[in-house]
């Protein structure tokens, strides 16, 4: 006969948590999207259209300097004709589709297929400083480079604030 203390059930605390109690993937994504929405250049959350193929989610970097913003998106395997860029209501949208190679082009059967194909769409709220009429885009070697210059007014209004102490 062993003598082990009986485990008492632990009562959950009544304290509110910053983490959602249902940690499904959708709630986890929403938590981070809410956090990112407070940045001046945040990604809009949009679900891509449903397809029978895999949906892409290209990696994007956004940087800022004194004269503007730079957006760099990895779009390997695409050509310029496969990419769409649009601005509407201060939202920049990068979209396109990477089509699967036709079966006629391939000989044999697939045993493993890791490359991704399908439709993608990434949207970003533009900061008010962006001069939307002078945005430039360049696509080379599977990398899309966007230059979003700041307006002349916003550049002139930049100034350094001295800190005392």
C-alpha cells in the first residue's frame, strides 16, 4: 500500500489574461494582427480566395529612411506579368498567381512536391506621409522592390528634438 498525497485540482485564476483562452491558430493570428495594427505601416489581414491549389504568402520586408519607405517582396518563380500592384483608399495591394506547370511539360510521376503554387494577396495600409503618385516598382530575379517616397511636405516637417538632461 503506497501512501501518496492525493492531488488537489488547481483552480483557474479569475484574473483577466492578455492571451486568448482559445488558442486556435486563428485566434493566435488575430492576437498578432492586433499588435501589428498599431504600427504606422501595418499589413491588412485578408484571407486569400479559396483554391484547390496551395496559397502563397510571400515574405515581405518594409524599411524606412529619411526620404521614404522600401518594400521588398520575395516572389520566386514569378514573372512580371504574374504580379499586380494596386492602390485604393491608402491601401497598397500586391497580388498574383504562381501557376503549376502543366502535366504535359513533365515526364513521370511526382513522388514529392514541395514547391508552392496558387493565388496570393498581401495588402498594406500606407502611412499618410507616402507620396502615392511617385511610387516606383522594379522586379528582378524573383524579388519585387517598391520605393514609396515621402511627400515633400512631410520631409520638410521632419526635425530633430533635443533631449535635456
